[in-house]
C-alpha cells in the first residue's frame, strides 16, 4: 500500500476517534437535539456522515449510496463505523478508483466533509449543555487498526478547562 493511502486510513481512524469523543457518554435526548434553524440533529448528522462516506465508497464500487434512516442513534453510529471500516479496507487492498480521482481529492472532498461534521457533533454537544472535555489530539491513541465505536480514552486530557460546566452542590 502506498503512503498516501496509509495516511488516508489514519485519517479515517482520527475521524472514528473524534466522532466517538463527541458522542460517547452523551446524555439521554442528545440524539434528537434540535438546535434550531433547520440544523440536523446529532442522529441525522451521523447518518449524513455515513452518506458522505458512502459517496466516497462509490468511487471504488460504483453505484449510488443513500442510507435509510435507522431506528436508533446507536444503530446510526454502528453503521457509520462500518462504513469507515469498508473504506479503510478498500484503501488497504489498493483497490483502484473507478472514476478519475486521486487520494488528495478524496481527502479534500468527502473525508474532510465528514471530519467537519464530527466537529459539529462536538459543538451540538456543547449547545446541549454537556460539552466534551478538551484534549491534546497529537498524543491520542489513534490507529488505523481501530475504526470501531470502541475508541481509547483520552491519553492527555487538558488539565485546565476554564469553560467546563459548573457543578452545583
């Protein structure tokens, strides 16, 4: 496998990690949280992320990809991680692109789009009143061998968190 594809596989692992950081331990009601002004709910956002990555998959398999709504947030999250694994497998196998595409365009298009949505999930979590603690992502335990929903805990959470929710006694 070439270095570009290995880097894309690591990017998918970072996407898995950051998405799980944003949804792990979310309180009840978060999946259906509507921030207003026709903003996608977290559940809708994860389905959209799967759709964006499904579009990327069409560059290996052809066809179209339009995911149907699943019943639960957990089901949507599981399908998202399965799509990450599918794409990583295509990259690892060296599968050729069916259309004119480069690794760079795959990164600048659907892969980056999905990562932006992982950030939106974190922002929605903050707006929901349950912000995700910050950490140093450079030292996070991220590996292309793990694209599952079971991601490592933060290795280096920020010691100071000035905007942390206040705990009332």
